[in-house]
């Protein structure tokens, strides 16, 4: 049916179908649906007409044998009439079908042909001298009456008209025969009763075919909606919403396919780690919205360059991107890296805050490739690319550097960070700041999120994006995490600042033996209700592959501790997590909100929120920085928000327990 006129209008068509299925039959067909019905059934009706005419003509001619046997005086004329008229009707219909004449005209031809066949035979046969036999044989005239439903798929009006005309003809012929009045009365009554049954049969078949069409169309619409929803969920699961590139999860899946080809033909896979130079300074100078726009532009340039090399590119997290493709050698890999670097440089996005005087946004790239005798896993190759990336930055940035396995090991900045972390607690280099999470309608403080800060010996801050991964790799996150939990509970809950505090925990902490017991002892020691503590986990790992972590999370929930999903939509498997864990709160990543300046961005965020509502989950939207952000969040029915508009992260000594009210015009409900 050509997708039912593109499943014409989707929801509107579905509504019309539902109404049509409950509509009284005496009210007839919906005009739009009737048109779609006829359009869909047109090919089948053409085939049916052709086959029906052939069967009807064969039946009509075969009855000529009875004429020859019963009516010896006129049988030869009657049989000849059947043959000539039947073949003529067949020829006309065959010509119409091959010439693609409209179905309703072919139907009309068949209806006229039926009546003509009945009339021609009756006029010839009625002149026989065997009137009693003829009168009895007229009973078979009902074959003409029922043929409109038996051999053809006429519209009810055409079927009713044809059957009624033939019945009237039969009654007239009976009236003209030389049989008794009683015989005429019985025959006419029989014809009229048979007409009634034939009309009912035609009416019933018409509506049954129409109802079948409606149900099939409804099933197609539902199937299309399910496919669209599946594609939408797949898009959410595998696409970085800010840049439109593949996200980390999709990149890992794509690389697995490349690895399979490597295992077969040993053609090297080249991997690039791409980092936007001085991006934090760009964000601080121009704001997060400009930072997001910058990342979108960089992503677009990288995508074009990657496509030219038949490569895969994705966002790996923050301002870091990853790309990979098959390469022949290290020289080809460096050529690919330089093409990616030059594509970003050519954008000439202004960056006045660079300390190196470059003045535009650039990227540094580390490159590595699979080698025979070493693991082709992405974790290893990307780790080598990360080492090369550090050397590219150390060499002045806006550079590409290839990992050389034969070169002496270079110092890596992780070594210095690890040394700082090892003495961070003893030397008071680590601290906590807190950011409010507020009710969007009243500004009431619902909770605060705990954020860890680290500075070096000179007091310069070190980004969490730099020191948290090092703490996890070295195992120092365990001690730091326990310290943060105790300090946050003491500062916020014991101090009465807020009724709930959230603390981020990593996979390393969750895997640590006895972690639930430590949390239980801490809450008992401080005499805190378990629900006042929320542990935030991010999508940084695929926990579906780690049964122990799932058991730990279930133990914490059984204890009464709240489990929140942080940065939803940016990591590996948020949708899968929603199926496996009943989260108390889901925090939607800021990148979704910062794209609502476009219709597609608004629609996408609304789809994400609707998905979470369908799971009956409480939601916090992150990144609320402007009045427009808050107005949208409120209009979307989200109860809690977090962002600079409500309050920046700050030490507990500066944290106010007063309501965090946004500007009055932003707080006003949309009219």
C-alpha cells in the first residue's frame, strides 16, 4: 500500500482508524480511509476481477450443456449465445485490465456483463416449448444473483444494483412463462428471499474486508511506531547528543568490529586520541554555551576529515575525541592524524585566553596502532595513544605525536599527580565543595552534591578530570573516597545544612571489599538516616559485565542508601542500567539542556525526560545556568535542577541554608 500513504499522518490516521472500528456500520466508511482502502486493494481487486471473470464465464458456458439436454428445440441457440456473450465479456475485461482501466470501471463492466448474460440467456431459453422445465431451470438464475459476491469484489452499491436488476429480470421472465400461478408465486418468492440473502452477504463481506484493512493498517502503524521508538532509543544510547558523534559506548562497539578484521587479516588499526588545547581556559573566558558550540564545531570538522579517510570518530568524554581506521603503516597513521589536526586548525575559532599566543582553538593528537605480538584491545592501544598525546602537549600543543614502542619511557604527568594524591590528605591538599540541588518551583534546597578538589604544592588547582582517573588507577580513590564520605556527611548532614547529600563513587570503590559495611558503620556512627545519603554513579563503565558491583548496589539500596545515576546520556550503558537497577534519582547531563536553543534539541531532551517518566523516576536536570534553562526545565515538569543559576560549588563555610531562589521572572510559571 506504499506505507498507507506514508502511514498518512501517523497519530491522526491511528485516531481515525480507532473511530472507524467503533463506528456504526450504517454510517458508512470514513472518506479518507475508504480512499486508502481502495488504493491498497486495487492490485488485489484487479487480479480478483480477472480470475472471477474467467471462472464466471467458464461456469456460464458450461451450463450450455444443460440447455442442449433440457431444451432440444432452442438449446443449440442458447448454448451458442452463452459462448459468444461469455467470450465477448471476457475479452472486454481482459482488455480493460491490460490497459490499466480504473477498477471501478472494470467492476461496472462486469456488473453490466452479468446482467447482459442473464438477460440474453433468458430471452432465448424462454421461447422453448418445455415451459415447465424452463420454469424449474430458472432456479439456477440465482447463480447470476450471487455471482457479484462469489466471483467479484464489487462495491456494495454495485453489487446490490446488479443483483436487484437480475432478480427483477428473473421475476419478469417467470411472469411470462406458461406455468401455473402457484408456481410463479413460489419462484418469485424464492428469488426475492435469495436476493435478500445475497445483499446481506455482499454487505457483510464488504465490511469484513474494510475491517481487515483497518486492523492491518493499525498493526502497521503500531509496528512503525515501535520501530521508530527503537531507533530513537538506539540513537540515545549510541549518540553523543551535544556533538552528534558516536558516544563512548558506540565507539567501543565499532572498534570491536575493526578488531575482528585485524584478527583475520592483520591489517593495522590506527587509533587517535584528540584533545582540544586549553579548553578549560576557553570555557572560563567565553562561557559553557560557547564551549559547547566550540565542541560542536570541532566535532563537525573531525567528522568530515574522518569520513575522507573512511574512519570512525566519536566523543570520548569532555573535550577528548577518539578516531580510528585501518592504516598501512605509521606514516599513514601520522598522515591521518595531521589531517584531523589541520581540519580543526582551519576553523580558526578565536581563543584569546591561550597562554601560548596561538589565538585560535587547536587540538593535540596522540596516535598508536595495533602491532603483531601485542594485544589489539582498545584499552591498550588508546593507552599508548594517551602517552603520545601527552608528548604532543609537552611539545607545545597543536601537534601530532606517534607512540614509539622502542623509545625510552617518558615521564607521564600521572606520576606527579599520583605522588600528590598519596600525600593529599596528610598535607591538606584535598578539599570538598558543595553545589545545591533545588526544587524548581519553590527554590527549596533538596540536596547538595559533593565535589572533590585537589591543588598542588603551589596552590594551583588540578582538574578532577586529571586526578580522579589517576586515583582510580593507583587505588588511592579508596582512601580518598572514604574520607569524602565521612567529611560530606559531617559537613552537610550533621551540620544541618541540607536534608540530603550526594557523593560520587567510582567503580573502584564499589568493587572494594566491605564497602557497604563501611557505609553502614559510618551512618550508624554519625546517627544518620540511610536515605539522607545518596551515592552517585556515572556511566563510565559497563556494570552489566560486573556482577559484584550490581550486588554491592543492591546491598546499599537494601541498607536504605539512595542510588543516583549521574550524567545520564553521556556514558556506556545508561539505558541498560535503567533496566538493571531501580535508581532513586536520575541526573540528566547538562549537554542536553544546553542544546534547547534548537527545536531538535528541545525535542530530544523532552524524549529523554519522557523515557525517564515512563520508568517512574525522579529527575534532576544539570547545567541550569540561565533563566531560559530554568523556564524550560519547569515547563517540562522536572522537579529538581542543579547549575550555576542556583549556586556554584563552594566550601561548606560559605554554603547558605537559605532557599536558592532563581530570578523572579524565571521562577514564574509559564502562562
